[in-house]
């Protein structure tokens, strides 16, 4: 990034307004870089040089710096505000969702720079409620393409999404990523510029492409590419607004909130998922509503709101009991709702340090998912189950659960599964020194898997 005139004073003023040390801010920058799959060596000396104007952050580090300041201040701090010029990249704001769906897909296929230099941002979590759906919808409806799109065309999009979703669960996010993003950019998104025989067909088409955009985002998330995932989720939200500005749009807001939670960035997540609930309540089936409530529970637990988290957990359980209509395609993609609720309940209870409850919920989740169809889910659940057992000082059982997880992960192209196993190494080292049965063998198997 380049330094603009007076950038040193702008940056120094923003840092001083936060009351943080250069060393603490440097640590924030390093953590945010790690979230985005990059290792930087930023230290307090580097921050001092940037604040003094003698040097400028290189590569994506300026974006990480702006994001660190955003998280500390609780508002969006842009690179421009602190005197840095961001790399050239297409802006999401003000663009129609069809164009927005095309560009990331083409960038994925062509490995263009703008997708590579983007970073996961808190601003991206705040974005959805500010999106002007009605103005965009009026503009899109004013277009009249020559080609007429019908149910058969939409069915093909959904068939491809379903096929690659199934493969994703068995083989990981890296399997078929380029194919999915190329199809989104070259076929699915351009289809939305056509004419439709009815408003219902139009909504169905936008909904189908939104589901494909979600899959592209999910695949990037599974590979640990938070920046690209966030872009696709934003695109999916905008497309969903054209299909169903209530239920489907709420679902995509949930995806953005969950991504931020998984990156340990709970800023704005409670507000975002509560906005999603406001949109969706009374307009979605019980299964989908339960998935919104359970995300609310996780967000509240992450910020220490234990009472609100407990209420949300109970609301999710109550919603699951309702039999009030079919579950839509967009929320069925995550698998059986009862299994998802159990899995996320376990994660909320982990935040509350209830490791016995966490164990019970993980075991329940394992009975709810088809082990062949949802191989990755089983792998990650066994890994989490092992963590909950280790937290209860049940070392032998933890090693057994982790071993099952490692066996299931074989052959997967998934950064999440790799991180799950990598995180075990410190504990396994302790277990080896204590002579816990199976710990040494599991450590060797984990090293072999990474090799």
C-alpha cells in the first residue's frame, strides 16, 4: 500500500484515539493476517515507522492494520481514513448482484489479483442491513433480456449445486472449486439477465444462483480463505434478497455471522443474527427458524451473554418441534436441522465452559448425520468431541475420538480438518510424556497426514 499526503498524522491520530500500544496493535495485525492465511512479522517498530510516515505497510498489511483499528474502535476504519490507498479491486457497494456474482467467479478461475488481495473485514459483517434491495430490484426488473429462462434451466443449476455440495462433504472444499466458480460466473449468474415467464420463476432463479454462491463461499471457507468466502456470502445475500428478502436473505445473514464467529470475531454478530431473526420469524418453517436461533445462541455465548444464549438455545429446541411446512432448499444444504442444532449447541456450551453438556451434544450430533454422506461433519465432530473429553481430563477417550477424526479426514482437501488435527499437537505432546495409550501413535499418524 502507498502512503498518501498527511497519512502519518491520520494514522497516528486514529491509533492514539484507541489508547492502545504499538505492540498490542502489532499483535492484532498479526492475528488478522493469520485469519486470512498469511503470516506477517509486524512488530511495534513497524507500527512506529508507519505512524511516523517513514515507511508504509506492504502487500495486504495495510488492510489488516485498518481492520485491527476497526475492531478496536467498534466502527469501520478504512485504509483511506488512515492515509493508505487500497489495492485496486471492484467495489461491492452500488453494484447489482448479477455483476457482483460474476466478478469473483472469474477472478477465481483466472487467479486475478483483486480476489487474492482482499481481506476478511468487520465491515463485511456489518454490510447486509445497509444494502438497498428495493432500489436494486427495480433496476434489475427494468432489464429485458432476449432469452427466456424456465424451470428446466433452474433445475440444472440446482442439480449442479447439489452434486458439488455432496462431493464437498466427502472430499473437502478444494474438490471442484474452480468448476463451481466458473459455472457461477459463466452460466448461472448471466442467466439472471434473461426474461422470466413469471415472478415466481424469477425468484426461483435468483434463489438457485444464491445457493450456488453460498456453496462457493462455503468451499473457500473450508479451505481457510476467509476473504473470498466473505465475498461470496455477500453476493449470496444480495441474490437472496431478489428471491426472498425475508427467509433466504436471513439465512445468508446467518452465514456471514457464523463465519465471523468461527474466526473469533464476534463484533456485530449479535446484531446481525438478531436482524436475521427479525426478517425470518413468522416467514420460515420451524427447521430453518431453529437454525437461526441456534446461531443467535452461539453469538450470545461468544460475547458472554449467558442468559440470552440459554434463551436462544431453548427457542431453537422449540422451533425444531414445529411441523409447519417444508424446509426450503437453501437451509437444507447444511444437512439435517436436528443434527446442526445439536452441533451448534455443543459449540455454544463450549463457550460457556459446560464440557459435559458439550460432550452430550456432540454425541447426539453424531447419531443425526449419515456418516457416508456427511463424512467431513463426522470428522470435525469427532475432533470436537475429543476436545471436550480432554477438557474433562479423560485422556484415553480423547485420543480415541481424535483417532477416529484423523481416519475420516484421509483424502480430504480441507483446511478446517487440517487445523483441527494441527491444534491437537500440544496436548498430544503432553499425553505422550504421560504415557497415555495411543497418544504416540496418533501423533505419528498426524505428522504423516501433514507430510
